[in-house]
C-alpha cells in the first residue's frame, strides 16, 4: 500500500460527526435500552412489545406480513416469537388456506399484558418526544419512514 492510499486520520472525526447511520444506530440503541428498562417489570422487551402490538388487530396476520411491518426477516421473527409463545402470549397456527403458511394471534394473556404495557409505552414515549427539541417529532418520523 502506498502512502497516498492510506486514509488520512483527519477524516475520522468528520465521519464520526456526520455519519447518519452511526447517529441513527446510537439513537436506536439508546431508545431500545430506555424502553427495555420501562417494560422490565412486565418481563417484556421493547422488541416484544412492538411484535405484540403488530399482532393487536382484527384477523390473524401471516408471518410474512408481520415481518414486513417490523422490517425483520422471517427467521429473526420466528426466533422472536418463541419466548412469547412459551409464555402463552402468542399463538402460532397453520394457515387453513395455505398449509405452508403460519398465522399469528395474541392470546387473552397476551392482550392483557399488552394492555398493561401500553400506558408504560405512552408515558415513556411522551418523555422521549419531549427530548426532541430541535425539530418536530412528526417530521422526524416522516423522515425516518422515507429512509426505510
């Protein structure tokens, strides 16, 4: 490698300061920790709350629909479902119209737990929105949706 091929060290702080990917990842991790802490008394993680909320609807969605909503691959979603299924919060059933497909439903226990988790989410979410002082939270959400 020639001396001209070596990346100048002065670019490191510039990339660290400007990199949107880094800043979004750091914010996502901080938010995840914050909500994990809030949901801990219920034995839930933020990911489990989001997954259960994706199932809180009329009709039992297919795994593919839920994986799309959550931007997760099917394998990761299947692994995330296992502890919820073991706790009796979610039911995974064969789709009657396509035996290769699986449909997901919240159980009564899952709905009850989600009812307990929602006020926690609402309170924590209000605190997070209050921290966003440099822009409008709705604009931020719209910008993040465009990125995804």
